[in-house]
C-alpha cells in the first residue's frame, strides 16, 4: 500500500468518523433531554399527588396549634377537681397527647417549621408551669392565673401558626 492509497483511504474514513461523532453527540443529547423530560413529568405527577397530603399535614398542625393556644386550651380542658397540681398536669398531658397524635406530620414539612411548632409547644407548657408556681390554691384560680399571665403576650401558637402559613404560601 502506497502513501497515496493511505491518504485516499483516510479521505474516505474521515467523513464517516466525523458523521459518527456528530451522530453520537446528538443521540446523547437527545437521550439526556428525554431523561430530563421524564424526570420532570414524574416529579410533576408526584407533586400533584403529594400536595394534598402535605396540605392536610399543615392543616392538622394548624389545628394542633389552635388547640394548644392557651385561651382555647383552658376553655376546652376543664378541671376535674379543685387540685391545682392535677389541673396543671392535665393541661400539660393534653398538650403532649395532641402533639403525639400529630407527630407523623413532621415528614411533610421542613425541619425549620417543625422546630417552630415544637418550640411553640414547649413555650406553652412553660407558661402553664410558670402560672402553676403562683400562689393560687385551686384549679379555677390557676385557670385565671394562666389566662392573666398570657393575656399581654403573643401566644407561642400564634407565632408558630404565622410561620406555618408562611411556609404554606411558599408552596404556591
């Protein structure tokens, strides 16, 4: 084989190699676009089915926050006896039970939002305990003390509820 034959063969081979490389590049680009499109459609479909579940979780936690807001809690949970300590424990137990009932909802929201809800629960319990240290001698007097102590400040539940609403608005 002479140098001229090799050069001629190279002349025939070069367009085929260039065509093959270009075809490979476009095929790879096409498959990436298709994969991206499939992922987008799958994500869109899963979002469509997950959104109602997430909204339901936010609704349940909004209800939880409303139920543990001190005015609502004190009105809803009446003392069973005149014992102040028993009433304090009843209120705290009620908050803990409500919280445990909604514990699984945390998987549908951000860690930050869940931490705000836990902080509201803890702050509410602390407010009840602070009022329990008062000189009141009966459950009814404790009830008054709890309401009076928290009347001037913004409820931890209201603060947490505002945060939950803000996070929900980000979903739209």
